[in-house]
C-alpha cells in the first residue's frame, strides 16, 4: 500500500476523532483508531506542524505518567460551499470542524445560464471569504451530472445546462480548486460529518423544486457507476401517471408536486422512502430542502408513520426519520465540507487495522 496513502489515511483517522471530541491524547487515539502509539505520535507531530492540531496542555492522571493533550484547530482550513437551486444561489463559509460561520443567498434569474451563475458565484465567494485563504469551493448542483468530470449533463428544468463543464469553468473564474457534486450528495456528506460513525447507511431526501436522495452507504457517499446516483424523484410510482420533466410518466416527483395538500405530498414521498428502505436497508432518513422544511413536521410525521407501519418487520428493520439540523444551509455546508473532506475527511471504510 502506498506510503502517501497510509499517511493521509492515518491523518484523516485522527482528524475525524478530533472533530468529535474537545480534546484528544495519544492513548485515546490509539485505542479508538487501532493505530500503534508510535504511529499516533508521528501523525500528531505532522498535524501540529501543519497547524491542524495544537497542543492544549497536559492531563495528569492520579496514577501513571502525564499525557499531552491536543485539540483540533478549526480555523486552520476554510472552504465555501454553494447550493445551486432553480431559484437562488446559497453560499456557506465552513471551517475544518464543519461549523458554518457565514451564509448568503442571492436570487437567480428564471432559467439562468451558466454565465449568470458564475457571475454571482464569483461575487458571492469574494464577499463571503473575508480575506481568508480557502482550500477551495464546493458546488452542490442540480443533476443529472458527472461528478468525476465536473460536467452538468442535463439539469432538469434548466434549458441551458446540457454538458456544461461547470468544474472547469468555475475553477477558471475563481482561481481556486472546485468540486462539483449533486446537491443531495453534498447534503448527506454534511449530515455524516455532524453525526459521526453511527451514520453508516443513510439517505438525505431533499424536496426543493424537485425531489432527490443523497445516499451514504457503508460509511461513504454512494454515487454509482456514472456518479449520477440519487435520481430518487424519477422512480415511477404511478404507472400511466402524469408526464414528468425527465421524459417518463408517473415519477415520484411529478406525483408529489401535484398533491393537493402537504399531507398528501408527504404521503407520496413516504411511499418512495419505504421503497428505498426495502431496497437498501437504511438506518437513517434525513429530510431536507426548503419546500419540505416549510412543512417539516408534517413530512416527518407522515414518513415516520409509514416507516413504522409499511415496512415489514419494522420492529427489526428500524430506521430513524429526522429533519436536517442545518435547515436550508444543509447543501451549501455539505458542498464546503466536501472540499475539506477530500483531504481531511473520514477515511473510506476498510477492514484493515493499520498500525505502521
């Protein structure tokens, strides 16, 4: 295994732990991560040199030797995340702990073009960063899109977004590293950072001028073979139903949008959620998106009831249903976190316990 990968892997283990604890020490890190004390010492020394971890005193136990204590330095790294909706551009400035420090929201023209988005993105990032050095900018975008290439393929309900190389264009105008991902995948990444290791198999369901699902499977974002996973709203739930913008008929999204009341819309979404649980056996469902959160408790109550009564053996196949704690900033924060995650995030799942 490449030594550079091992180094980054070890560092990400330690940082993931430091994000969840007010202070860490060598013995605790070794116990929680499976790294040897010698490996932990090397990692801590590197992170202190980088300014990511700082010494924070000494713990003196009743028995045994004093132990040096360390803490995360959240302000050592910053990123800005962008949430592109069909109506507005939301931005969030986030530190290495995943804490949001500032946000902004700018209206977008109806059926906006790539040039119009980039103009507002440049202006918004310049205003929000406040002179800070940024690791980069993450963009949570409407799909379908190719995350690997940073290309928006055919954003639903936006005429000007056919095979647009958004990553390359944004990198050029911002002069910063840029990550482009689906809005829902960015959102579920934010939830995973905040919730920790127990958030292992989950979905973030977003309703905001469309319906999508960000998937977090086996402790990592799931994007699929073409990095376009999450088109949850375009699963057919009503054969012969009304035509959808994707070209099919009876999709969950169009049936949901035509519901007469919030409760009826929530019931449609609940059908999709139960189908998703039956397919993927998830432990967590997080509800997000401005349109959903406007009636958040209605959606949460209806979907939770469906999960409890429509999933066979719900006493065994349990799933927690909750509203995002980040409100309408969930996607923008997640897009920023993805930038930090690329270098300092929780490592991909592995069965190895690396001690060197």
